């Protein structure tokens, strides 16, 4: 798809989203560092990337799967990701909407504030573009959830994005900060938590574990702090199965 066609698709979709998507209340903006940082958020299916693109303030770039930005790979991605639980006998039918959705997806993401994330040796391209944006002062927004579920709020985090910390330090001599963020589409709120700094003197494996644990714990607590609502999970499941953000009750035997 040409860049001109991509921009046209983006403008059309953006106008539709601006019309039908109500802006959320953003809480905790005072927690954002003044300079560059990495913001880790729950995915909330498509709601996370959409709200980040439409409503997140300031100069930022969003990590997204590079398959969704390539017209050759996007149909297979849409087929796998958007309709994973359809009956096996009928799943082949969903190749049709997958091919319909793919050009829209590619057009939008190639004109949005996105950095494609590769899962192979091309990951170095992702890292290079990300570091360049950080050095320009931008904030990087990442949705690192993957299977399996961690708790009723989040799925497990992939943690390799935390290795941006030492890479950024080597190139700039500065410390990179990581910020937790929780998106609650059900009540139209985005909550930003307090940042944690990468310790450039510590072992990288220890820092991955420490920061990943901090982020998932902090996002979970941000969700618990909000009024009761349905949590939009990482996986595309039926809405009637969505959990709520109620804190699990503990008993003496759990302590």
C-alpha cells in the first residue's frame, strides 16, 4: 500500500474514531517524567493502542506487531488474533474478513505513531528506531502482555523490552525510566502510576525481573484503585466472561 493510500485510510478511520470514541479521563499525568521514558500498559485488546494513538498527550511512539504493518502478513495475523475461538468447522470463513480488515489495519498503523516490533533478527530495527525516538525526547508506549494470565487484571508480561534500559544508558549516559499505565475502557479512564528507574549497575536479568514485577504489580493496583468495572482482557473472549477489577478476597488460609 502506498504512503498516500495509507494516509487516506488513516484519515478516514481517525475521523470515525474521533466521532464514536469518547475521550477518557487521564489520571496521574503528574507521574510522567519530563523526558523520555517507556510506558508499559495493559493491552485491553484493541482499546489500548487506539486510546494511546487518539488521546495520549505529547510526543510518543507506540510499539505494535510488525505483521500488522505489512500487507503480506496482516491477513494471517488478523485471522489468528481476531477470531481465535470460532468453531473449527467455521473458522475458514474468517479468512474473508481477515483480507478485508488487513488493508485498513496496514493503512492506519503505517500512518499512526507506530514502531513495528519484529520477532526475528529484524528486532534490531525495532530497537534502533526506539532508541532514536527516546533520544529525541519521545515516550514509548508498549503493551507487553502475552499468555498465560497473571491475575484477573493482566496476562504475563514479556520482559525483553526492559533491556532498552542498558542500551539507552550506553548511548546517552542517562537512566531510562519505566512507567506503569492501566486502561479501563469500561469507565473511560486511563491511570498512570509512578515510574521506576533502571539500575545500570545491576545484573540485567535481575533488573528484568525487578522492573517487570514492579510494573505488573503497579498496574494491578491501579486497576484495583478504580471504581468497579469490567476489565477488558488481553485475549479476545466473550464480554460476558470479562472479569471485574474487584480485589480477590483473602482468608486466613491464604496468608
